């Protein structure tokens, strides 16, 4: 469970960072796909929350 939490945390962090960087870069250049990339940010935060929760729950057992 701990390993799954670490992997989920890293994936959530990657989704958030990539979504922010690419989304704002495309928004400043007027691309239409900026919304898609910015929609990855909340999914990244959910992944971060889930990963941290799984990691902390596995340490309690």
C-alpha cells in the first residue's frame, strides 16, 4: 500500500506541474487545447491527496 501511495503521489505531482506549465504556455500563445491541459491540474491534486492518504495509512498499520 505504501508503494502505491508513493507512485500515486508522484503521478499527481507530475500531472499538476505539467498541466500548469503546458496549459499556461498554450494559453499565452492562443492555442485551443489550453483547457485540456489546465483540466489536468485538479486531477493531479486528487492524485496527490490520494497518494499522501495511502502513504500515511500504510504507516499506521
